[in-house]
C-alpha cells in the first residue's frame, strides 16, 4: 500500500468488533452503524450511555463501544430519565423496538417525551415482535400475517397500527420527532441526517428527540431480504410516512 | 444539634438528604406523600434531583437509571406502589445496584386501606419480585430510629451493592416526634464505585445488566448475590431486647410501631406482677434467627408470642427461629387497626391462662 493511502471507510470507534447475531437481511446492523458514526462524529462516545431494550436488540450492548444499561421491557425511557437527570452532562440514548416502545413501554415513552427529557430514542419499527418469534405488534399492518394473527391483523379485533411519531408529535413540549427508513442508500443517508440532528439537539441540551426507523424483519415476515425491502417500501411506507413531525425550531417537513 | 419536632415522613426525607441522596423519584400515595412534598422543595435548594414520575413502575426504573450513575438515589411509597416497583427492584438486585426504597405500609391486599399495617412483611423480606434475590430490610419503631436507619440504609446499599428497604407502618410516617440529626454525617469507608456508568473514557465500556442468557453465567450471578446475603446474615442482624430477664414467662417478638405498643403493655404488666420480655427485630432481612432461638430456649420462657399488624406474616420466621423448642402463638390485628396496649395485655393474660389456641 502506498504511504499516502487515505482511509475512506472504517469501522466506527463507537462499534465493537463483536460478530452480529442479527438475521441476514435485518436492518438493525445498519441502524447500529448510523448511531455509532454519529457518536464518533459528534465526539461524544466517551461520555455516552446507551440503554438496551428487551427484544432483538437486547444485546445491543455487545456492539456499541460505550457504557450501557440493560432495561426491563419497555422501561428504557424511565432508565434514561433517571440517568440523564443525575448526569445532564452525559449523552444518553435508548434503542428500542416496536413491541418494547409502542406496546409495553407506551407509558414511559409518552411521559418522557412530554416532560421533555433531554435524551435520544432510536425507535426501530419492523411491525412485528422479532425475538419472541414473530407475534403481532401494535405496529403490525392491517391484514399482515403474524404468529398471533395467522389470518392477518383484523382491525375490528386488534385496532389499527399505532403511529408513534405522529402521536408523540402532538405533545405540547418542544421536541424533535422524525420517521426515517434504511432500506436504500438514499434513505440511509437521510436517516443518518435525522439521527445526527437528534443527537445534536441533545448535545445542545435542547429537547427530547426520537427517530423512528422503519426496519425489515425477513425472518418473521417470511420473506427473502430482497422481498423484505420491497415490502417495507410498498406496504409500510404508505401507512408510516417519512418526515420530520416535530422540531424545536419549527423545521417540520413531510 | 438541638432536637426538633418533625413528622416521620419529613424526618425520613431530611435524613436521606443528610446521608447524601442526590436523586429522589416518586409518585404520590397515602400515607407518605409528605416525603414528596418536602423533597420537592428541599432537593432543588441543594441543586439535587426531584422528579415526580408517571407511575411507580416508572419510579422503580428511573431509580435503576439514576443508581447506575453511582450517585445515591431513593424513593418512598406505600404498599400498592411498592408492588408496582417490584419489577425494577428485581432488576436492580440482579444488576447489583445500590438504592434505598421506603415503604410506609398501609393495609392490603389490593387497594386495601390507607391506615397503618405491617402486611407487606412477606413482600419485603422474601424478595418481592421474580428471581433469586433479597433486599436488606430495616424496620424503625420511632421517628428518631427512622432517621438513623434511613442514613444507615444508604451506607448498607453501597456496602452490598444491593437494594435496601426501610419499612415503617403508616404510624411511623404520620407521627410527630422530637428528632435529632447528627451535626455532621460520617460513615465507614466504602469501596470505589468502579462499576458505575460514567462514560468509557480511557477504559473499557461498563455494562449494567441483569441479563445472563448462558445458564452458567446466570447461576454464577445468583451465587454472587447469595454470598452477599450470607454476609448480611453474618454481619447485619440488628435487634433489641426489652425487659428481658429470668422472671419472664413469655417472650414477645414484635417490630416497628407494634413493638412500641408491646413495650407499654410490658411496663403495665410488670406493675401488675407479670414479667414479659420483648425481642424487637430491627433488621427483618437478615432476620435475628439465632437471637430469637437463644431467648426462646431459656427455661423460664414457656411460650413465644409474635405480635403484628398483619395476619401473622413474621410469625413464620419466628417459628423457623424457635425451631420447635417452645410453642409459638400469634396476636395481632390487621386492615389498618392498630392494637392497643390493653388488647395486647388481654391476649397475654389469655395465653397465661392457657386460653390462646395453637397457631394463629
């Protein structure tokens, strides 16, 4: 290699070298990498604490090269609140799936957002419970088949899927709420922009921030990775539109 | 420092401040809401954290996050609220986080009532949540003792890296008494908090968790916890004897407010020529097993009477301690009824006349 070789791509310092346990075609890895790149770029890794959920990303602490807490199911926003209140000088983020955040942890996330807790939540929405084997989530689409709605989600029985970003954008307290996707390079770039904005607002001590990331689950959707990307684009995105739903400077965009 | 008149709940709050608590998380519930009201003024004065949460479920989990910083944090609640915190208490015990929880007990089960009771003994001393764990449990019988034990609770939580619970009945919380705070607070040295999440600067990341997917690792964690509980049983048993002497015919076992009422009964009976002794457990876990056994087996003791504001929860531990060397009987009221000294005396007289039936 020539002496003047320039590094143009490398593992973020904020990621460990642990081999992933995520399924082939799952986009958790992409989202982990984006978060790690943002921690690197903002120079905050060594004063960051992450909070892992219960779900597929329960082992997130194996992948991030920063201090980590492991929460009870749905309670990551409460842990983050307790930690950040005692250490406002540190950067705190929760990483939560849709069963964790939108079902059992709905109370904790709504009140954290409403109190304007100054941490960041990465909310990974793949419309299904992953780790427990593909059960219906609050975010499961109408007529989507899961192991607990084998004939498709019946909205007369289970109601309609919950739109977390829109719901949290209704609180009066200033905050940053966006929804992104990571199934194409273009979407990944936009997702990184939103996640970077979320952490930047936290670093500035501005407001609560949450980025909902539409994510694939080929295993529990019963699809190939390629089919899963197509399904996310054609089925999830119409119900879960991308955009910035709330911004402390009024820079909402849909 | 001069003695000042204070309500139990406020004295507990101030004791926590003096012991160095930097965070307090709460949810309103009778009969201990005065702690929250006091702390809502006191903590901001000191630049510390006061936060009213959306539920006791959230309070427990906020404590997990806050304790992970390595700073001293606590909450206070009452019976139904403590039930909601059991999830987080189990996680904190598993993750070895020091935290102090106060339960100003009211009658149960369910919504129960709002008057003083001791019916959370099982929940406090046997774990309370899921899994193999214990919390260290302290039970004051006066407001002054509540102050002293509250300060000790923070020390023991740090010493063992384990949740410590102080349980008092509603009487302890609501009663006003003269209390004295130490001029300055000092405590024996503690190990450095080299486990706290403070940012992975020039060191490897620290992970605070109760998850061990490998059963060997989980068993190892349970063994580490069990070793701590063994050390507590060896070093942290606290109890007090009252009027114990060779003329005693009956040994009473009672804690908290109930013990105090028993002392009045004992004094009055002494004047009437009946000699009764009392063993008052101060630590409920670890329980004064051998102390009770030694007192019970003395020749002059014919029967051991446990007196509680419950249906006889501590009695099971007293029976384990006595190990059959003497009969164990129960006397008590529950549901928020506080037995009077006369009521206890009446039960003691019935017992002496051989009228009190076996068991409860």
